[in-house]
């Protein structure tokens, strides 16, 4: 009986150790030295950039395997336990439709802001702020400012407009950008911490609906760069979200302060 107990403990510890090594390998963080980020819209006629402080960002999007391990340690976020105020009915629905062993290292999708935020906090991290995500996510393979790269700009534009999301893409097959971060574009949308932040736009007091503003000339006149259509798409998508939404093209990654 004593020998049997020792064997069980050894097996459990070995399993955890094996996962820990794998988890560390797949979730390395990249140091971002900070930089200048030009927001999509000007603020009170101000065209100046926003300074982004140094931070670390996950090298890859969070995978299904990573999220599964999180749920083992945090059962309150399991599908059967979570309340609809924190995640809608589509929460992790792809786990019921696909063989889990086939999607271990695919980015997790169908997760809400609440669940993504809880995941990051559990590991001592947080969701990236819009400014941080845009600084890293708007770069091409060789240029920190991707919109200056015509080929990159066209590829991303095609991806957004054609809805060709690659949420069934192994993280090992993702492309890296200028910062050495993988899968920031051409794979999935990603949650940010302040997705619903209020942006002060120079709209008159009578204003209008956000959708009307985004898809008419007003948006272009208030934009720092009216030609940056891909940035408009990201802004539009974020503005349509609510914190409990779960979407099959929406995942996340984490950051921590530098």
C-alpha cells in the first residue's frame, strides 16, 4: 500500500513537471522596449503620439491547452459553473465541436473579456491596453510601423475584409512580426484590457450613433491618418464588443509591466 502511494505521487509530479516545461516553452514573453504610438483619432485637435512604456507580451496567443490547465486550477470559470453575466452561451463551444487533442496548440477562442482577464491575473499578468497592443500589433515583419509596408498593409486588409480567420492554426506555424511576437495579425482578433474605453472625439454635441460616425466622412476628418483603414476596422470591432461576448474569431494574450 505504501509503495502504491509513492508511485501515484511520482506519476502526478512527473505529469505536472512535464506540463510546466511545455507551458514555459510555449508562453515565453517578449520584452517590448516601448515606443511611440499614434492613436487612430486625434484628441481635442492634438495630433501628438502617445508614449508607451516598456512591457512584456506573450510570444504566442493563449492556447486551448493553456486555458484548459487554467480551468483545472480555477473551476469557477468552467462552462458548467460560469454565469451568463461573465460569458454568453457560446463560451468555449468549439471544445464540443472539435477533438481537443487536435487543437492543443491552437489559440483559444470563444472566451469572454472576464475569462481572459481572470486567466491573465491568475498568472500574474494582465490583458494588454489598446496602446500596447497597437504598438506591437501594427508592425509588419520588418517595419515597426506596418502601414508603411504596402505588402503587409494589403495582406492585413485582405484578411479583415475577406474574414479569413485562422483560429485553427497551430501557434508553431504562425508568423512573427518586427518585435518577434507571433500571430498578432492574420489569425484572430484579440481582447484588450480597455476595449470599451471612452475615446474623446471632436463630435458636436448632437453627435450621432457610433456606427454612423465610423462609416461616414466624420470618422475620416477626426482621424490622424484617414488612409489607415485597418486601424478603423480594429476600432470598429472593439467598439462592438461587450465584456461577456464570446466569438469564434476572438482570443487573447497577456502582458506584464516591464
